[in-house]
C-alpha cells in the first residue's frame, strides 16, 4: 500500500487539479523515488483511462491484444501516464490511481493544461532518467497533451522514446470540428503503427494486427 488509509487527504480526487492532488503527488514521488522497476527489453508507455483498473479498461485491452501478440509479457513493461502522472501498470489497483475519475484529456482550461504539461514533463523526465538502465527500448503510444509532455521529457533527458502514432499519420486522419479531432487510439490505423513500432524496436518482422481490430474505436472515454 503506497498511502495508508489513515494518511490520505480529504481533498476530492475529481477536480481539474487532480494531477496536483496531495495524494497523487505523494504516490508519484513514491514511484519516482522508491519504486524498483523491472529490467525489460521494451517499455511501452500508454495513456491512463477513465475505467479502473487500467488493465481492465476497453482501451488497454485493445493495446494488450496487439502488444502481447508480438512480445511475451516477460520482455515488456507497461507504464501508464497522463492524468495519473507516471504509474507502472502493475500498481493500477493502488490508491489513488484506482480512485480518480477526472480525465485531463477532456479538460479545456488552457491554464490547467499548460500546468499539466509542465508537471507531467518533469515526472516523465525523472522516470526516464530513473529507468535509463532498466529498458533497452521505449515506445510511447499517445496523443494530445500526453504526447507533448513525452516529447519534452525525451528531449530534456536525451533518452530515446519512439512516439506513435506518427505525426504524419495523425495529420492525415485529423477530423476538424470534432471534439477529439484525431479520434481514438483504439482505431486500427493507430494500432497498426503501434504493432509496427514494437516489431521495429525489437528487430522483428512486421505482422498485421487481428482483422477484428482494424477499425475499432475506443468505447472507454472517446466520444465524437
């Protein structure tokens, strides 16, 4: 247990300031200072989800089907990032990662978004530096502010992170006027690029994703 029940803050976990909630700050500090990461060939960073625990969400089940069809679990470490900060996915049933519902991806307050990107960049940079010797390769599967923070963190640390979907793909599939103009990360076109990136990073022959995943949308939080 990262934070014992009697030490938890009474502050709500459902405000736009969730990323600076006292318990979220404390939990992230534990991850960044005390957590011992496994040694793996590949680390894959994936975004958090409104459904908890993350590993049981529709979006993460999509990601897992692609990832584990290519690489066995003992070679890859899944790390969740975004609203939660930086959360190794095996900790996703821990408080407070299991208990908040606010989604930064739906926040339209410019000042909050700027502060989030700044804070998340710092957390990601610290995690990349902490785990520099833990992973041989790194992939981040992300959009929006999460993607911006990861790009900043990679530049700050000089640690290589392959970020997908690729910028060109996002631009080609942009749908102006929609609430989420780039759609969902569970769409087949993006999942194919995740699969290709995994194969490329591990020196494997590229392979198709399952037919029934080629046009799926994420029913977890994405809405037009």
